[in-house]
């Protein structure tokens, strides 16, 4: 399940805005990772054991106003050592989970669930502690709601893309692409493909055959760094992504592909279907489908427009 949301938490703290970023697509990992924003600061998080787990270093960087993640990590190292000496279970209950690092690579980092982060916050003197607790509680509650009613997540996704300023036609394609992606990953799961690295390899195979480049190469072409590639695709790029993944799903189902290797071949063939269609469009239109266009700055422009109204 992948989604992006953006809203104002007026009922909790008007100065706090929250964003959830979509599936992080890269060549090394394809887990459900998302980014939340607390007062302009990114907090990485991931669904683990069906609940949110947050990067401890990111939380500390927010609460202590550290200049970068390195100084925040040093702060956490000293704090965790003190907590261990005091016999606290906070550090023991943290898990090392893979999150996307600033260099774009997936690296293990200490993560804690909502309860663990609450306990860590209590050990850090910070004027941001209380509003952060309220923000954290809101984020966790929304996850519970989405588990109980998956349609809520879809509605939030649509609404919050719109709030960021994306065109309605693009949003419809993006939403449909999310559904197609979910159908494909569900099929992979049933057919013995391991979530994570194997998902990423298959995704890259589809992309290479569809666009002639891997997701990481596509991101570089669009001058993206940590941003989600699909949130910066043009309408045509989204359409051909959908075609490649939908074709892969059909091939895997109809040929009853089991295991990684057979599904890898299905991914290549599904991508070839989309790649052939892309080249046909390019030949007849005289224009390349893969574009350097992106939506960087869209949200800032939209907020400026709203503030001037």
C-alpha cells in the first residue's frame, strides 16, 4: 500500500503540517517507507509489524535543533549509553531498520515505535516536546484508522495530492498507478517473491524495459534526490509505468510464474510490452516520453498562491 498525504492538523496544532511520502522506489529496497514532516523537518518512518516506526536520529535532530544527522547521531549515541547505564529498556526496544539515507542508499538506523519515541522524548529537554507528542499521537491514530478502513487512506491520498497543487488529471493517473502497483506486489507476494530487494530488482527490470533506464537513473535524469520518482512523473510516464506493471501482473498470473527467477522474466516481458508501446508513441509523435520535467517547487508555489489569496 502506498500513499501520500498532506493536511493541516488544525484540531491539534495549527503550526504543524504533516506529509506522508509515497513508496520509496529505488534499486536496493522497495519496502513501505514514508517521510513525515514536523514543522519543516523530515522524520523518516517505516511500517514494521503493522505500525509506524520512526528514525530516532531524525526525532532527536528535530527536538534538539542539531545542524545535521551526524551531530544528532552523536547526541543519540551518548543518550543511549546513559539510558543503558540507567537500566532503561528504551534502547533495547529499538530496532535497526533500513531507511533511505541522505545519499539515497538504504541503511540501517535505530527506529522506535510510537511508545518508544514518547519515552525518548521524555529524556530530552526541548520546548518542542509537547507539540511533537501531539503530532506523534495524531500520526499513529491515522494509521489505526487506515487499517480499519483502507478507503480512508485512498481518500486522504487524493485530497492531499490536491492540496500540494497537483493537477486533477495527474492525480487520477497517480491514484490508478498506485492501485496497479498494489495489485502487482500482491501478486508477487503470492508467488514467492521476497519483499524488499527482490521487489526492487523486479521493479527495475520493468522500468529498464519500459523506459530504457532504471528507477535510480530516471531519478537522476529528473534531477531528483530523495524525492519519490513517481510523484515527479509526467502523465505519459505514469501511463507507461502502469502499462508495464499491469502487463507484468497478467503475464505472471497467466503463466503461473512462481519464485523470483520466473517472475523476473515476467517483469522483463511486461516491461517490453510497455517499452514497445512507448517507442511507437515516440515515433509517431516525434517526442520522447521520458522527460526531465518534475514537480520540484510545486508545493512551495501552491502555498505562496494560497497565502496571497
